[in-house]
C-alpha cells in the first residue's frame, strides 16, 4: 500500500468522480460500464488505504485493499478480451482470484500489521512482509491466462 491519507482520499474522490462522468457523459459506449467499474475498483483501493490510517480496524481495511487490487490484472485482461470481441470464460480468468480472496478472509490474521507512516502505509502479511510471493503467483496466473488466450486466438 502506498500513500498517506490525504493523497489516498484525494485519489479516491477523483476516481469516483471520473467513474460518474464516464457513466453520465458516455451513454452509448459499449465498454463504459466496465471501465467505470474498473475505476471504482481503483477508487475503492485508495479509500481502503485511507481507512487503514483513519479507520478503527486497519488490518481489515488492508485486507479489503489487498483483495481489491488482486483483481486489477484480471479485470484489465478481461477488458482487453472484451475490447477485441473475443469469446472467453470468466470462470478461468477469475476463479483463482476468488479462491485467493476467500482464503485471505478465512485465514486468521492474514494481515499481521497495518500502520501509517509519514509518507507511506506499511502492511505486513503472512506470505511476506511485502506480499511479493502472493502477488507473484497471482500475476503469474494472469500471465498464463494471457498465454492460453494468445495460443487459442493466435492474434491477441
């Protein structure tokens, strides 16, 4: 997690406003709702960062942020497939992420510590203090999905 509370809440507000602008001013776009939802996901992540510093349960809000940004690579890949009108199975794109998110909620004390420093928010988890192993595996999974679809469609 990255920013101080003022920066996080500012980003969240800007992203929520941008999503509203997309919905109000681009009514005929086929991808409008999807990209608005993607921007809301980014805003929700920033809002969870804000609540790590100002809320009453920083570990809970850190978990919400972790789950939220775990879905961003898959959602981006989903957008690319949708943009190019490729048939795809949402099940294979999202199933590992859903299972990982459920595990994050079920595992007791997955987030060991979440604290605010002067410039950054520091979160320590069971997998690693920087969460690198967990996210390396999730990003590897997304990459494997992309390779699968590249081979399947041979032009993506």
